[in-house]
C-alpha cells in the first residue's frame, strides 16, 4: 500500500470572523511523501489562509485537513500536527526568539523536554543541514535575511518534520537570499524526503516545483506541472500573476504567425526553437 | 535640478576596529529628467549612497552638490535643499502612524506651516498621483489597507512635499506582481510628468522596462554608468557584479552565438518580438 498523503485538504472552506465571504472556498490539496508543491497566488488570494489551515493555526469552517493522517480539528493532536508540519513565515525578524543561533534552534526542543545530549545532536544536525554550523554561536541580528530564514528552517528541522510549509518565506529577501533559501529547501526535499508546500507569488520559484497550484479569490483555478500552468499565459494574466518572459514572447510570436511549439518557458528552450525555424545551419 | 556626486567616499565606524569602506570615490551626476536605476548586489553600497542624496548621511570625503550647492556646506539651507529631494525608504509603510490616510499624508506639509486649504490640496494631489481615491480612502485608517495600498499612502506622504527628485529604495520589495506593476506604473507616470527619478532595484527586467540610465555599483565603487542599452550588452560584467541581464538580452546573445543576424544591444521583449518576426517574414515571404 502506498504511504498516506503527508497533507490532505478535503473541500476546505474558511471564513474569518465577521467576514461576509469566505477567504477560502472548497479547496482540495493532496501532498504526497517527498513532493514539492508550490501554491501560487497574489496577495489576498487566500494562499496564506490555506497555509495556516495546513498546520492547524486555523481549523476549517467546512471540510477537513489531515496532516499525516491526523485531523487538524483534533485538539489532542495539535502538537503532533505542528511537529509533523513545520511552518516558516515571511518576515525573518519575527521568527527568531533567542540571542544566539544555537539557542534559537533549541527553542522547540526545549519545549518538548528532549534530553540534553539528544538535543545537542539534533541542533548540530539541523544547523549542518542548512549550512549554518559556522554561525551556531552568532547573534541572530548579525545575520542576513536569508541566513535568518535558514536558522528558522533549522529550528523546524530539529523537530524532525515530515512536511515543511513555507508562507512567502523569500518575499522580503534580495535575489541571492531568495536563491539560498529556496536551494536549501529543495535540498532538504531531495535528500531527506521532506514534503514541501511552497507558498509564493514569485513565478520563477513556483517553476522549480513538482506541481503548481494556482489560487485566486479563495479557489483553485489552475493545477498541474509548471509547464502546464505557465503556458496558460492569458489565464495567468487575468488573475494578475506573472508568466515567464519567454512563455509570453513565444505566445506573442505564435499569435503573429510564427509556428513556435507550445510549452516554452526558458531562454534555452526559446533559443532551440527559434533556431529550428531561423538559424542558418538548419 | 541636478544632483552631483563628487568623489564621494563613506567609511562606517572610521578609526575603530570595525572600520569598513561602504563607498569609494563615487562620481556621477543625476540630471534633470533622468529615470536612473541604481543597481548592485546586496552590500554594494546602494542604500548608503541613497542616504547621501538627501543628507541623511554625510560623506567621509567628497561632496554632494544640489544645483551646485554643497548639501553639507556650512552656510547652506539644508532643509530647503532636502525638501526638493524626496526619499522613499524600503518598506516605507512601516513608517505610517496616523489615524487616517489623509492625516498621514498631511504630516509633512503641515510641518511646512501651510494653510489648511493648501494642505488639503496637496493631500488630494498626492493621493491622485498614487491612484488612491480621495473620497474612498482619505478618512480610512492606513492600517486597514492592503500592503500595496499602504505603500502607496507612504509614497503619497513623500509626494505631498512636492519634491523635484524622487528617490525610491526598492519600492516593489515584498509586493506581489499586481502590487509591483501598480507601483511601477505610478513611478513611470511621475517620471513622465517631469519628476526626476532615482530607483534602487534588484530586477533587471524592471530596469529594462523603465530606466533611461543605469548606474552599477560593485563593492562600493562605481562599475558602470550608461543607458540600459549600453549596460545590458555587457553581460559578463553584469554577471560578475552578481546582477545578470534581462532575459531578452540573454536570448539575443544565445541566438547570435548560433549565427542569427540580430543586433547585439537589444534588451526589451518588444524589440525582440519585432526583430524575430521580421526575420521570420523575410525567410517565409508568402
């Protein structure tokens, strides 16, 4: 029998107190072991609400969410759920609680009452996994935004999660910080088999996922591989999301009569395809 | 108006063990009507430079001349010079503090001692410039608005001072594509209506779409200064500076390497579209 889904949201709706319309309505999402799923949407689309439903910060108004088989409505499983599905947030400065990196990573473990020797071992491994060992005794305020986010990830890793939920974890970082955090999460996904729900509005980050789910007005509007989703140029535009420059250029040229193939996303793919039609040696 | 940087050097914590040179011998001039993009890797000195442009930081050596007057000179009316240069910080919405949108935007003009009627006029104009409807938003709390709207309120607060030059330090950081396009559209309109713009940006594609001039910083020094066309054809230099070039430039270079006859200095999607379509039609005349 196949391993159960790490996360399973079944027709989930959520309405904020005093709100007239639901922030999220009838959304279903299944995340398999080892899968990297990107949730793409603009601000106010409901994607952050979805994130908070996935580790029981919110409980669905309708439908249900299972994390490794545990129902998030079950109060008794709350800590098991949060340990299984760790979450990182947008602002690196809001997630650091201690005065030294090592102590910050220890925070969750201390609360669990993990024995000291095991705690030291888990902290060392977590810092190693995010390549921050050299900063164990550094004060967090000396770190860059990308490094702070990696420390936040180490804090989650120390709890040995099966799933990582990142809610716009790179939105406040510069391009190199964004790359270092995304690369770290991809490596953990690949090497440790941790499932990832990567919530973002950066199209180029979503393009690195196994699967992309596009959320708009509280509903799922597109879902598929990055190639399937990002070649829906018009649909993506309609909901104010970006499409890759090359997908856009290819579509414009196709519309003007140049017979480029469908599904072009990158500069390399575009180069090959234009050459097939125009280069002197062909 | 012009802002001229002459041999600007800035050293943080000079004379201590933590001494570090943030800017080294920078000279260039921001001319009337420029849309100047200031680009460089994080830590290259962009934000330090920006803070010199309206006198928040003083050069360790060198000068900032505003219409020929030294911004840090002894007998200069610094306040008056600074008023003509509006600075929008990163995440400017963190600085909102008033009960209503209108009061927040009015804060600067109020300190100028303008009449109530003049203040209201300035608030109305500034809100129109950032596409916020006065009747709908003036009396709302800024903290009830979306992130992108809050940022527009913060920008309106700077515009209400009616600066001749507007400096924006990464105005789209943290916004989604829609919020980003709105802010960039507003900045473009301000430039078109005569405001000189200096914009710090990490996105070469945004720079390609908007800027008339690009200044590249690397390790606190001026690496290059030119039009986007001149800058983006120097792909190696831009990659060494940790910046890269727009995707359109990369495609042009890849296609030229494969023998396709394209000019080497194309850098926007529109130009590329025109050239590729023309080549296709020449090769397939009917």
